[in-house]
C-alpha cells in the first residue's frame, strides 16, 4: 500500500483514537467520585469556618435517606432541628464539587442561628451517598424534589423552605429552580454556581489543560450518556432552568473567582425574570465570599430572606 494511502487511513484513525483516550482520561478526572478521607481535614481555630465546624460535630442530627432499599441509589442527608421546635423555617443546603454535607457547616450554622431547621444532603457520589460518577447537579436536582417533600412531611404544609447552595451546590439549586416546586419553597440563594456544565467544563479544559471544546467535550458527553444516562449536550442547565424559575433568588459570587468565572453569575442573573438580587463580593475568590466578610455575608442573606420568607418578618 502506498504511503499516501496509509496516511489517509491512519491519520484519522490515530486522531480518533487519541481523542477517545484523552476524553476518557478527562472524564475520569472530572467525573469520578473522590475517595472519602478516613479523617476529615482539620479546621484550625483561626479559620472563619471553625465555629461552624465545631457546632456541626456537636449538634444533634438525624440521618435521612432516599432510596434506602437500593444500595446503588442510596442517598443520605443530615437533618438538624431548629432551636425552636415550633419554627416553620427550613433550609436545604447543597454542597460543592467533591465535597460533602460537613463542608457546609458554616452556612448551616448561619441559618440555625436564625431558627431554621437544616437539611444537608450528601449529593450522589459524594460523602456517604452511593454512586461512582459525579453528575454536577444534573440528576441531583431531582433528588432535591424528594428532599423538599420529606421536609414538608416532617414540618407540615405551613413550613417555609429556602434552597441554598455553593459552587456545584449553587448550580444544583439553580437547576432545581426550573422544576415544578411546591408552594412551600419561598426563596433560593446560590453562591458561585456555574451557568451550565458544558460551559464550566469548557472553561476548565482551557484553563487547566489548554484543550479546546471540540473534539473532546462531545466524546466526554457520550461517555456520560453511557455511565449516567444523560448527555451533556441535551441536558438541563442553570440558565435553561432559570428561564422557568419563579422563585426569588439571590446570586452571590466572588469578584476574583477564577474557578467559576464571575461572568457566569451575571449570565445567570440575567436569565431569570423572578424577583432577584446579586452581590459580587470584592476580593473574594471561588467559594470564599463568606470567609472574605462573614458579617456582611450574614447581613445580606438575612436581608434578602426578610423580603421573601414570611416567617422572617418575626425577626426581632
């Protein structure tokens, strides 16, 4: 066979093989669940998260589950009753990428101090929940509908629920926003969530590996369809769900965020016609808005909730 013919056949084959190999490596890197450390990292006393973490370790919790009879779909969460057992305020808190419920202790205490009942799930393929591959909120959003219903069943039909999430958790609650939500869901707070999984992965491929979106992301999407049953190309996104959102939503993002770039927050803010507010936090990097200014963060969250959660009007 002449060399030209060999090259005509071999070059596309080599290209396809190389693309498949690189895409498979990217998929494992980004989507494979992180191993749970035997001992969680120690938070030192000078950390703004120290008080929250100490509180979380000591406060009474109940372990809740979804799909308890199916080990491959079993999902766990931790319920923390409010200080006032008669409180009707509740918050469901969504953690970030390769995190777990405990990582959200600081946020949880912010709400608990304000007499909220707390529910902190370990999302699929995180913490103590089942799963081999991370879905970036695409499937988690449906679990949150179940968590909402469990919270209503526990607290009664007159409860008032807030959804709150940081990073991947922020994107998750934005994706939940476009679903048909019970009237008990009164408001949403998202902190540094991405506008879509494809947008975030494209950004990270460029930033970390200097790789273009094409041809790798379509192959990654195909792998995800095989492993999780959902393509990245035709899946929901924060933006598409926000178009359908009717709940008041507060967008928070660090001005110096280079992991989920700040423009994504602005895109998400512009995507919804619901009542909304936005705070771009000066000097804050990714998921560090609270740590940058805990007092101002708390004040702004409480001020937003006071507008849209009826029970907040009883604040002294």
